[in-house]
C-alpha cells in the first residue's frame, strides 16, 4: 500500500500532495453543502429542543422538554448547542448540525495524531513516510465510510462527539500505560470518562471499566488497578460529575429519578427487555450488519482471512491494542438487541487501524487479498464515473440549479480520479478516499434536494411554520397529551414563538391556540391549520377552543 522502489521515491510525495490538496478543498464543501437543507430527523429534535428551552428559561442545570424535566441524557451536549446558538445568534438546522461537523473533524484529527505517533517506528526504519499515509488514510476512512459520510455527519446528534471522547480515552489508556505514567493515565482516562458521562450517561463508565481491565490484564499488571493512582482518577471523575449533580440535587431536591432513568436508558436495549430469543438471533446478525454500514472500508476485513493475520496484528503493540479494545468494548453492543450503527462510531477507527495495517503487510507480501480489494475499489470507481451522468436522465432532479455544470464537474473529477487510481499505485486508497468525497458532493447536489421534496421531515417543518404564522401571535399550548413524543414538532414551535411549548390539562383559554389530536379528544374547536408529525407521517391540528 505504501512502499515504492527507491528510484521512484523522489516522485512519491507529489501525487500525495495533489491528493491531500484535493481533500482539503473538497472536505469542507462536501460536509457543509446543504447541511441545513432538510428538517430534523428523530433525536435531533430532542437535542435542539432541550437546548432551546434552556435558552428561554435560563436554567442550565435542569434540562427540560416541553417544560417538563428531561432525565434521559445529561446536559453537556445541550450546553454545546446552546453555546453555538448564542455565538451565532441562530437556532436553525444548519447551526445545530455544525458542531457535528466540527467534532467529526476533531475526531479524525485525533485518530491521525495517535496513529501517526504510534506507527512511526516502522516508517523511520524504512526511510520514507510510511506512517504519514497510514495515519492519513485511517483518519480519512473514518470520515468517508458510508454510514458517517452519508448520514451521521449530517445530523445534530451526540454520538460523534461521544465517540471522539471515548476513542481518546482508549488511546490515553494505552499511550500513558506503555510509558508507565499511571497517574497521568488514570487522571486523563477518568476525565474523559467524566466528559463522556455528561454527554451520554452510564455507557461512558462501562467503556472505561472494560478498557482499563483489558489493558491491565493484557500487560499483566492488574494490581495497578488497586493503586493510589487509580484512586486519583476516580477522584477526578467524582469532582467533575459530582459538581454537576450536586448543583442539580440542590436545585431539584434529589437525584433518585435522574439515575434510575439513566440506568433504564442503558438497560432497555438488552435481553432484559427483548428476551433471550431475539438476543441470540442478534448475536449472529450483528457482525454482518455492522460490516455493511461501514462499507467500503470494511472490505479490508478480507485480510483477516490470511493465515498469519493474528501474528501480523500482534507484531505492533498499538495495532494489537486497537484490536483488543475493539473486541472487548464492542461486547455490550453485540449483546444488545436494539443497536443503531451510530453507537459504534467509537469502534470505527479501531477496526480501520487494524485493517490498514494488514493491508500494508499484505501488499508487502504480494498477497492475493490485495488484488481483490484494489480490484473491487477500481470497479467502484468505474461505477461512480458512470453514476456521474445519472442526473441527466433522472426527471426528479432536472430543476436542480446548474445541472449540466455540476454533472460535468462530477464526471471530470471521477474520470481524473480513475486515471490516478490506475496510475498512482502507491496512493490508490488515498485516491479512493477522494472518490468518496466527490460522491458525497454528488449526494449533496442531487439526492438531498430530492429528499427535501419527498421527506415527511420537510412536511413537519413546513406545516409547523405555517401553523405558527396562522396562530398570529396567540400563545400556543399542547392540548393535554396530543403531541405525544414529537420533540421535532416542539422544536419548530418553540423556535418560531420563543416560548416553551407545554401541555395544558385544564382551564383552557379560548383566546389561545392548541395543538390538538382531534381523533383522540372530542372538543368543540375552530381549526386554524394542520401539521404533519413524524410518527407515520400523521397529522395534528392547531385549533382555537370554542367552548371550555
């Protein structure tokens, strides 16, 4: 993957510089184009709504949703969104999703830093920047795997940030442990776990515990777990997390509901809820499902089929650590029936570090698996080139502005990259990473505008905005339990009105407006507007009550 003959090495850097320049130019455009075009999906509405309510109430300690205390997640990510809202003066979808792009780039930079630092020995010995391309590829593969590039990088969710923090925690456990700096190791690990806990709750502690046990049993120093250094790390965690929950307890008179909810959030996707039958079935399907979601780079897993793959992994302690911590920390999700691919983002660079290491060793040995992988990637390049012309024949996108120049750019870019893939053998995987970024740009230009026209999310947003206008400044409430669990709708009403949308159970004011499920509640009313809901793209009504 990386080595060239000595007489060619003076030319080797030039293609890499061209590809890195292309990456630097494409990356921000690909990740930011149409970032705020579509309405919120699912949990995005929860994150943004809780942050909006914090902004309106001025209460940063007690998260609320629809005016009621919200216990499912700690508040740190809501503070991040609130800070971005304050800094920009905007609360729209683009701004809410912007932190995800930042955290993804920070995550990829962190992967590059640790891989470059730890894989450098072999590069120094061979006398050329082996570790430079290795680390670049691993970080770019994180960004350009299918699930992240075409989904998670566009959503205002916690998972990218949380995964960055958890990956960093796993790396500081290894890097400081290898230098026997256990005080620093425990302090940093527990600090990052505390940040993770304030983002997502108990999973951060689970991953911390598994990673520490895996490392110290691996190096056969398990007694270190009972040291004063470990106690110091626990103190760091207690100081960070305890400070928040002390403030919360003082404001709300206790913590029992908070922690019981956090525990149920962590346990509800396991066999405790789904039973042993579905859990056993999940154990068999989980590896194949996750392999699919993180294509195309998971194709490199074919190198695991080599007879000596285990020996190759064990030759480098950093690669071996990535394999070990991947296998141990993925077990809670492997045993959980309801697992979304975004929960596994922390495991992606761990697996990719192993895969790229095996690919490099396989290429040095001229293993047949290299030809299979590179042949598939070349076929995908041809497929992407052919797909570049598809918008010309797709009636749904004929109204996209600058259709022909965009198609021309995509076709030329894919053609040049296909040429580079065939000619620049040492940089083939880096070329393919750029191909993926061009593919994301095509997605931005053609797929996302089409989704805007057909997605229920867009209808939820538009009908909610129309309903607020028709309310003409009247206060708006939820009629009893009409809204159900629709935080996305709540976000749009809260954003447009500047008031916390809350339920009213009695004493209905005939001068106000109400969001009413008229199929559930029989009440005399004057309908002002209909609004779409995400649940089965159903409908609610915005009404005036004509009789109390």
